[in-house]
């Protein structure tokens, strides 16, 4: 009986740790006007993603689609750009990819600015 209880506790702890690790990987950094969340991928911040360069990735689900927003952050000069966007279907197949170079405000309460603040703070950039 004690052995079964120990095994059950170990399984629950293992599953809880996995869920916790997964939840820490994605941090909500804002919502859109419909209330749909923007989630920052904290595991892959600043990693290269050809052809967009080193990016911060924000994910959002909308109408059975997953949107991947790719941002380029310049922590030192406090500048932020939309590098591009990818759209995935319900089955995970990429439907479209678009490059951009539009600069957006690096400070404020927008999902992009909040993601940049999180990223710059995590790498120890000055002023963040």
C-alpha cells in the first residue's frame, strides 16, 4: 500500500513539474482588443530564426489559427522592430510568412514593449 502511494506521489510530482516548466516557458505579455493573449516564448528569446535574425517570439491563437509574431529588439538603444509574422493552421502547417521592418515603440504597455522589457531584463541590459 505504501509503495503504491509513493509511486502515485512521484507521478503527480513529475507531471506537476512538467506543467510548471511548460507554463514558465510561455509568459503572457498582453492581450488584444478581443481578449486573446500574446504569449512570449522565454526559452528561445534572442535566438536566430532565418531569415528574421535574432528574434523575440510572441504567439497568439485566433480563429483556429496560431500567429507567430517575430520581433527584433535593440536593448542598448531602446528600439524595437516587427521582423515578421508567420501564420499556422490548426494542423500546425505554416500557411504564410511575411517579413517586415516596421519600428514600434520600445516602451509602454503593448505586448511587444512588455516582451522587450522582459527580454532586456533577462539578458542584463542596462536601463531595464
